[in-house]
């Protein structure tokens, strides 16, 4: 059994909605509601769903970039939500994040050397400037860039190079877990493959674990060991990557898979068209949140989402997934 890095239980995040001169609370946006998962050493957990499904909120709340409304988060055996500010600061070195837009996540006024060196100085991981420069050069070599670029600024690089720099900043403090928030969506397809291979290489070399957020199922299939399908802040289905793509159980999962591009011109695709838009998280549907768009919805779906316990054939683990008639 591999080492458990993170365990999340009943993760919930509601954002208050205010109105009036006194800004009193009139409701809550239910961005994430009861999400749970486990990530082990060198494991990649894929998180997939439509825009507005709560993927980014899950990633940020899991490492306390935003404070969860409720839930339990165990990270490296410690209760992450019970840490005081100083303890959380020390734990930050073990969990990092790669953001979707590389350019906006880099300070345009700082050189690449300062961008990568600042966290090393802040957390006391280097003693002097010489050690800092040596460590930054080592990081640049690991991400496929020349150490000669230390004095250059973010605007002097392409999008792919900027994302490599962001990855370098994420690995600078030797983390255990990196949350990747759609790190490929802003890049060209050819560059996406390079960055994806870099992430896989760093996982093997440094023993990293990833929470990989994406709307692209082909990328999720390539990089992930396990997949969670999220809809309106709730888990619709979770399984190993192999099992989910081979035998999806939930209609929403099947709809997402049917929307994937053909891999061959003669490949037959059974397209499943979804009607309407994702409902508002301010007033989500009762029961199964997907029932308003599901072609297989039944009366019971409006009351409570039926739950079935299944066993993952690859890992032997049992998991709860929402299901309907697609058994």
C-alpha cells in the first residue's frame, strides 16, 4: 500500500450572496457540496466536469487557498483545517498549485531568477545568494530551460515557457502534492503534449502526487490514475481511469465521454446530447443535481440520489457513486 498524501471528507464550500445597503445575506452559492477523495504517493487524481461544476473550488479549498465551509482534510497525517497560521505556513512547502493562465500568475516586474528564488528565501531553504542561484539553475534544468534566462522577464517568453516557469516555481520547495488547475488549457496542442510529458517526468523523478483539474477527457485519460466526475459541486462518479473509460455508470459521465473527438475517421460514436444548461448553484435541483438534464431521469431522482456501492476491479477499493438505470 502506497503512502496516503491527502484524504478529503465531506468537503463543502458555500459562498454567501448579499444584497441591500447593509449587505445582508440572502442566499448561498453551493459551489462544492460533500466532495471526498484520497490521493496516494505518486498518484494522479483527475477531476473533470463542465465549467461551473466546482473543480477549481475543490482544488483551492483542498489546500486552504480558500477556507472550506465544512469538511475534513488530512494532509500528510495532519488535520489541515486545525493548523494555526504559522503551522499552515510551514505546511505550504509541501503543497503547491499550478494555475490556468501562466502569464497572469507570474509577476511581470520580477525576473525569472527572483520568481523562483523568492520562495526559497522566504522559507529559509537557501542560506545565501550563491545557494539560491545554484538551486534556481537546478530547477530551470529540470523544467527544460536554460539557466541563462534568470535575468529575463515573463513577457519575454512564450506561453509554454511561462508554464514551465510556473511548474518550476511549484516544485522549488520540494512539495508532496501539486494541484494542477487546467495547466494546459491556455496552450497550443503541440505545447500541451510537451508540458504533459514534463509533468509525468517530474512525478516519476520527484515522487509527486497531482490533483489534476481539466475539462479535456483525453488529457485526463493520459495522465490520471483515478478520475472523479463533478457536476454542480457534487461527485457523479468516481473510479479508476481504466474502469471509468471502459464502463461508465452515470449518464453524465457517458455524455462527457460521447463528446470526445473521434480517434479515427471510421470510429462510430454514440453521441448523447444534453439539453439545457447547468443549473444555478444558488438554487440547485433537489435529489440528483443532474436530473434536470438527464434523459433517463425517474421520479425518485427528484427525491434522493440513489447510491450504489461498487468495487474498483483494479484497486479493490469500494466507492460510492451516484447511479440510475445504467447498470
